C-alpha cells in the first residue's frame, strides 16, 4: 500500500484518486478552495467517452446537456467552417462535474482536505518526498510515496521543482490564453445558426472569441494570446459590443460567471514524471492547444497514471512512472503536437493571414478538430498546401518554421522511448522540444 498525495482537486487527480484508493492505496487530496466554491461558474464541453476512458461511471444524464452545432469564422467573416452537431458531445456544469468526481473519490475512501494550500514540494535530493501545505495558517510537511500534481496551470509544485528535474517550471507565453467568460442575458430568446460561433482574431485582437446563443443567455468568451499582453476590460467591452451589433438579443446584464481566467494552450510538457512525482492535467500541459480543452485529456491521463502506479511493485521512481508518460503521449499527446504547431503559428500571424489560411482551405475543419482523433491529411491537402501555402512563407517567418517541421512530427513523436533510459529520454526530449 502506498501513501499517495494529490495536490489540487483537478479532474485528472480526482480520477487517479478514485482508482488508486479502490486498489487499496492511502490517498489524500489537498485542495486550497472551499468545497462549495470548486468548479467554474459555467458549462463545459466534453464527451461521455471521457468517463469511459477514465474508467468511472457516466454521470446521470439529467446533469448532462446535449452539444450544439459549431462554426469557425475567419476575421473577415467570409468563411464559416461548420461542424455539425456532435452526437458524442455532452455539456456539463463545471460545478456539478467537480462535485460528481469528489463524490466518487469520497466513496472510494479518498481523504479530502479542503482549504489546504499546497505550498511547495518536499524534496530530498533528486526525489519528491511529499508536500509542504498551509492549513489553518500553519505550515505542515506531508510525506508521500507519490505526489500527484493536479493543481493546474500555475501549480506551485511544478513551478518549484529544481531545474535538474527537466520539468518546465514556466509556460511559454505563446501557450497561455487570457480569457474573459460570462453569460449575458438573452433578451429575445433568439438563437443563431450555428448557435456556437468561434471567431479567430475577432475585433482585430490576436486571439479567439466565442458566442453561444442559448435561449435564455448568451455565453461569451473573449480571449487573447498572452504574448500579446494582458486582456483589458476595454477590449472585453469592445468585443461584447461587436457581438451585440450582430446579435441584438445579447443583453448587458451578466447572469452567470464574469471572470478573467488563464487557459493553457499547450502540448504535453516534455517531462511530467520524476522520482516520487507525476503531473496530470493542466499542470502537465494536457490540453488541445488550439482551444484549451483539457477535461477529457486530464481524466484519461488520471486513469493511465493510476494503472501505471497500480502496476508498480516497489518505489515510484521516474523509471517506474515513465510508462504513464509514454502511454499518455502515445494515446493522446502525440496527436496534438501538430495542432500545437499550428496554434503557435496563430500567435505570430495577423488577422489577414488567418483569412488567407481559411479562404485557401489550408486551415480546415479536420485540422481544427485534430484533438478528437488521429489526423488523416490527404495527398490533395498537401498538394494544396504546396501550391497555396508558399505566399505564407514570405509573409510569416514563423510559417517557415511550422512547415519545416511538419515532415518530422510523426517520426519524432513515435521515437519516444518505450522504456525509461536516462540518455535515450534526454535525447528524445531535445528532439521533441525542437519541434
Ligand atoms: C474559460 C474556460 C473554459 C474552458 N472550457 C473548457 C471546455 O469546454 N472543455 C474542456 O475540456 N476544457 C475547458 N477548459 C479547460 C479546463 O478548465 C482544464 O483543461 C481542465 O480543468 C483541466 O485542468 P486540471 O483539472 O488539471 O486543473 P484545474 O481545473 O485548474 O484544477 C486545479 C485544482 O487545483 C487547485 N489548486 C490550485 N492551486 C492549488 C494550491 N496551491 N493548493 C491546493 N490546490 C490548488 C484549484 O483550486 C483547482 O481545484 C476551459 C478553461 C477555461 C478557463
């Protein structure tokens, strides 16, 4: 039986907690928030497959709503890449989703410590031996055989690991998205077609906005790539006003949410395990880089992590935990590298370039949904890319880098060592980071 500590009640950490406790380990989750405050004040998109992949029962259908049709729009609004209603998508209130995962964890015998802040990892040489927490104003040292870092993008555990661990402490600004999200009153009940419109470089801002018209509210997200600076209230007001001009049903009263947040839009970090430590979810860069979706990936990773730990006989060393990183990468992470490169290109280009990419069918529905499965680009696509993509090389130096690495992505990704060996892993990390 191992003593397992989980920093942060993130999705992947809670899924891992359920399976590890069911397997007989002593599991404790340390969460800084109050139980009633956990989860965001909005709905999120995921799929039932997230629960199946995570090996936990699907929640009651009464707390799951159906998805709606989506459309991706270019800045000039000349192209709408429609994506028909995804039968597999379910929409859940984030607070209900977290409450559901907490209930499963509790039923499995996981100890839940709320209002307890993870402050830093407890280190012994090159190993993590536990966690320093602040509880009721006092600093305590908690010891563990394994510390699972599920504390999100700015995890104080990952950010305080020594550089020698090879786990990045900081996130590249091009992999963070500053957002505002709020539900505004729908004053007429009107719904647009498609109801969910995602706009690239909306209102001339380097970022992505969306508007989802529901009959009683309009869900607005205003986003900006963080390398372009902080998202200001003026920019939010301007974006909302632009939406109101095309959709008069958008009222000014906020009926839910209304907060600034940061979303990681990154591929898996090059290292997510160390002796006595494993990161999961946003803390490990497990998102769909173009839209920041991370719930499904995080929950799936939690299951892979638990399976790996349950198969470990002795200590949770980096070598013993490596199959977790390998499995996650092979099943999910590698398919997202391409989309990460495209996203990075997005952070360099101008709105006019996005217009070109979409009008010339270089940026397609298939690319935009790459996170939903393996990417199968046709010969026709590459021919089109060769003929129409050339002007982009002159326009954007970053495009050259992007297109230059395309042929190597698959080779580098598939070269991830199956078994841990310090030298081979170091070599692979170098090649992965160069993509
Ligand atoms: C506006 C917005 C919309 C999104 N929409 C979607 C969507 O539709 N679909 C989707 O799949 N994803 C969506 N995401 C992304 C999604 O929120 C994350 O990818 C997902 O939550 C996975 O993150 P996580 O569980 O690892 O971490 P988090 O959800 O960030 O959870 C981390 C937990 O750790 C706790 N914590 C943090 N620091 C400490 C500390 N020091 N001590 C103790 N506890 C700590 C936090 O309180 C929190 O409970 C959205 C994100 C945002 C911001």
